[in-house]
């Protein structure tokens, strides 16, 4: 009997290609893939789930954290459903 490690959903920020808002995304693992979902409009993308995926999200967060100096509105993206439009 093989034990499966439960992995909690990962919340991360990014720009949604469907609604074009910067928003909080939720990545929910399902085997070797994950559903990455915009918590504003519900747009979903299947992504490969691998052992370094958390590092990928962390690098993306670093980029957005640095961008907060020019666009302080990005700091408001904390909870699922939060969204902002940047020109």
C-alpha cells in the first residue's frame, strides 16, 4: 500500500490571461498535474506538478514583490478573489 502525501493548495499572485486582472491564483494538485485557477473569474489552466513547483511560484512572488515599488496596488492582493487592473 503506497501512501500519498496530501499537498495543500498553493495561493500565488499573477496576471490572468482571461480577465486581464492581477489576482490571487489557487493551484490545486491532482497527481502529476495541478489546476491553477484565477480566484476572480474562475479561469483554469492545467500545469505540470513537479517537486520544484513551489520554487517557481516563489520566484514569481519575488518578481511581483519587486514590482510593488512601482505599483503599490499589488500589495492589496492577499486573499482569494482580490483583483486589480494595472494599465
